[in-house]
């Protein structure tokens, strides 16, 4: 599954706004320096989606405001989902 995210770094507070089923706006307090805003976006979005941070990977837009994340499938023991 892919998730489209528009990021607003250096915001007054951390916030997730759902636009559509696969599109979000994420506001973070971190500045867009040295990947800090990206890491905070992953933390905030993972918390909002109630998933581990490791399941979210930026596949496009690491240095841009508009990003695409891939939601990694979770596998249980024995190869079952």
C-alpha cells in the first residue's frame, strides 16, 4: 500500500490531517534539516496509523514536501499474514 503525504515542517504542533484514504497532511515541529523532519513525520504518522515505525518507508520525495510512503506488509511466524 502507498500513502501520499504533504509535509509541513517547522509547524507550531505535530498533527495529522487525513485528506483521503491514502492521502494525508502531516505537520511537524521539526525543521527540514538533516532528515529530522522526515524522521518526525514517520513517528507521527506511524502513531496515527497505530503501526510500528519500521513499516513506513519513504520511496519518493525524501527532500521534498510531497512524499510517497510505502506501507510494508507485516508477516507473522510461519509466513502467514
